[in-house]
């Protein structure tokens, strides 16, 4: 269905049940699906977060926001390297590119090189967000999707789509099958931050929100099955 996709993974999605560290079983389920998409010829890029290692709130008041954001960016590299190792153990060539240079462990982010990796059938993992504080990994996902000319952003969540209110708190929450960019912003649906949604809107990149824990949900989403909630014009 889609030639080139960008998968946005949170750190919590592959974290332990207590939210910290890496759960190899959860990581393995993600990896198996990415391997299958690679075999199908889909070009796959991944932006990964680090909520399982660091969030700004952990620093309390004694760490400045900018420092806390940089710490979070560095933490994304831990998840990226773990994802790379498991993918390559399955025989899929993978490259990690970081927005903050750390050439001993990963390539620096270079757009042309990243695109070439995708064209060669390699999975590319983007770490360190945008490389600048005050920007979330949501914004990094939107930015990298634009730069890679991705056809779709797959936004893996712990709920099966976008609701008009929190389905964990309200039994009468209504799930949307389709939402416009402006509706997402105006109704404050919490899909992605406003910067990320605006970037996608201006560049006409659709976003598919779905439940990561549903069986083969990444494969099904990438193959065009109607799951979750699509956000577009």
C-alpha cells in the first residue's frame, strides 16, 4: 500500500511494565513486524523516543529544561541501538542516525545518506529527536517524514485510535475513524503536539494512529488495512 513509511515509537512502547528499561519481548514484537515489512519491500524509517529512560519531570526543579531535553535526546540512542541490534540479528541491515553527533556509535544525521539507505532496503532509525531542545519526538517524526518524503506516519499508541475524550477515563468516549488536522488541533485531541500536526498539515503527510499491542498492527497499517484513526485533510 505504501512505498515509504515512518514509524513513530515511544520509549514506553518497548519499556518494562514499570515504564523503565527495555522489555525484550515487546521490542521483539516490533522488530518481527519491521522485518516482515522490509521483506515486502516497504522502505521503513523509525523515530524513537526515550520515555522508558528519561522524561523531563524526572529532573524536577534542579535540572534546566534545556539540559533535561538534551538528556532525553541522548537517551533515545539507547533504544535506537537496541532496536538496531535486534533487527540485524534477524538479518536486516539497519542504520542509526543521530541528530547529535556521536560518531563512535552511530552516523550523524545526513538527509541524502538516509534516503540512500532506504533506497537500498535498509531500515533507518533516527535518534536524538531534532537535536534541539523544546521540540518533542513528535516534531522530530513529522520533520523526518517530510525530509524522507514518507507516504505515511504510523503513530503507535497504547490505545486503538483517536477518541473525543480519554477512553480510559470515560466509558462514553467515541472513537473517530477519520480526523482532519485542524479538528485534531481545535479539539485538542492529543494525537501529536501542535507543531508536529501543523508540519504534517502543511506538507500533506497523513498520520495513522493505532494500537501497537494489537496483533501485527504495524504490518496491517502499512498494508492499508482500515485500523485505528487516519488524520489527514
